[in-house]
C-alpha cells in the first residue's frame, strides 16, 4: 500500500517541478530625465525602485524612480531634488506610461522605454 503512494507522489513531483521552477518574466524600464544641465538614466524593474545621484561643489542632483506595472502600462513614482549653490528644488510626480512615452516635467523631459 505504501509503495503505490510513494511512487504516485514521486511521479506528481516530477511532473510539477518544471511548472514550479518557471518564474514570471519581469519587465525592465529605462527611465531618462533630461534637462538643460543634466541627464539621468535609471534602469528599474517592475515593483522596484532605482536612483541616481550626482554631486559637485556647486550642484547636486538626485532622482528616484519606482515602477509598478499595471497591464500594458507602468505607474512611475518620481522623486527629484536639485541644488544649485543656495537654490534648492524638490519635485514629486506620478505618471502612467507605456513604452515610448514622453512627459514634460518643469524644466525637463522624461522618457520611458521597455528594455
């Protein structure tokens, strides 16, 4: 009685193993923000965040992007900070995009591509 149960369990595990091993593919996005003075490019996968920071004596620039895929679209949460000498600015935005989308954000242009 025990032998048929063990062999059935082994057979079932062998048949299911390939299906369990497959992981869903994750979409990766290339998000670029270009302004007159800087260009940031962030590579971010679905349900993750990426950031880039550039510092110099007179200028500091920071961009954080979080992506949340929703069907054919991606919801991007953006956080941007800049400092030029004593002037500081902070921007936060949320955009819903598809690959090839572009957006105007104050002094820059945001573009989104699927990789």
